[in-house]
C-alpha cells in the first residue's frame, strides 16, 4: 500500500513514478530522479516502493489505478517482471530481464531494460580510450544484471566472453539464450569454473563483477588479480561501497577501474526520459554530489 497522505500531497498533474524492490533500504534512485526533477522544474515525483514478492501484483494494480507513469524494478523482480509485462522492448526481450516499466494510457505495462545502456555508457565515459573490438571480457555472475552486461558487451563487438557463476545452470541458460546473437556478432561465450577463470585471468582486457558480492552486508568477492595485464579495466556494478574490495585490489595493482554509481545514474536516465519526457545527456556533477552526500 502506498501511503495515502503522500499521494494526497501530490497535485493531480504530477507525473508519478517509483522503484519497486525488496528489500529496498539503500536505494539511491529517488535521489537521482528527484535531483533532475528539481533541476528541470518538472512536476513529477519518484518514491521508493518496497514490496514483498507476494504483494507485487497488487502494488502494480494500485500504481495503475493511481495513474503512475511507470516504475523501475530491482532485486528480486527483474526476471519476474518479464512475465508480468504486456509488451517488451527489444532490449528487455533479448536480455530477458526488465528494470524499467511504462504504464501506457490503456494501462498496459511496457517493459524495457536500461542496464545494458547504463553499463556501457558508464564504461566508455570512465575508460575513455577503451575499445572492446576483438577483446576478451571476463564476467562474474549470470543474474539479471549479468545478462544485461553480457548483452552490452556483445553489442560492442567483444571477441570472447568468459563467464563464471556459482550456479552453473544459470550461466549455461544465459549462454543458450544468447547463442543466436553471439553467433551473429561472431563472439564466443565460454563458461569457466572459478579455478579456470582465475587461471586464465591474464587474457582479460575487461573484467566485470555483476554479482552482489562485495556490497555492504554481503560476502566479499575474493579473486586474486595478480595475473592481470596492467591495462585490464576492472568494473564493479556494486556502488555501496563505491570502492569495493575488488576495485581496491585493482587500484593497488595499477589497473584502471570503473565504479558502479555511474551505471546506476545512466540506467535511471532512460526511465526519466520515458516518464517525464526529458532527455538528459550530461549527468552533470550528480555522481560527485552523491558520493559526497551533498544530496
Ligand atoms: P540481479 O538481477 O541484480 O543480477 P540476481 O538475478 O539475483 O540479481 O543475480 C545475482 C548474481 O549474484 C548471480 O550471479 C548470483 O549467483 P547464482 O546465480 O549462483 O545465485 C550471484 N551471487 C549472489 N550471492 C552470491 C554469493 N554469495 N556467492 C556467489 N555468487 C553470488
């Protein structure tokens, strides 16, 4: 249930959106959206909508009846949302995960995935001279975020993707689901168990952690990076803490790093444009403001 006094305070024309997840204690998405709503003087709202899995459908019905423009979905609903949406955009269909939903005038749910775009824009923004053409990517994790990142790498002409995951069947399903597009892109996706992954790390040009390992209150990601080439770019999608154990180790090793906060901001801007009809290209200094707790 959405708090009524919150809604009563909103004027009729306010464009409403929010993020659904569970638990949703540390989400930065409301800060990001409200920063831009204020900056561009848009009559809109964006709120955290924590929701236990058994209440997901009733919350979505409530959002429809209260004329929400749409919502984001995060852990653990990104794959579940695929089945709930009435229509899927190409990226959501290919990635098989949804993180952004538009509720259209007919109250239909249109699902999008902006994680791939958010990831790749952030990587190219931070690692300015990076080219992925004919390179080897090493990816840890095969969940919703892992699928989006593999998709982004495939679309950017990577040559090989070496993937490891605790649960083999999930990685193998990912490889199967991407078989057609990887063949089209002339890229191989190869599963490695954790020992093989470590043994071959010297081949990596880019390494990405797509799991929740290393996040506050989660186990650390333990991976010895000593074998890496000094040019290998190390990316983490975790943004709390900003410098994870993995990134600290990479820094100590002298490798370039890409933190996860920029991906979060950039994936948010896709939804912002869909709901509030404002395309933001320059993220301004939002990353610094969030890091320094100024907003
Ligand atoms: P998201 O949609 O955010 O990617 P997810 O689909 O639940 O979330 O995926 C989480 C990823 O983190 C998976 O790759 C998961 O591994 P499994 O597929 O084996 O579950 C990985 N992960 C989470 N906790 C982990 C842990 N303690 N050890 C190893 N991998 C973990």
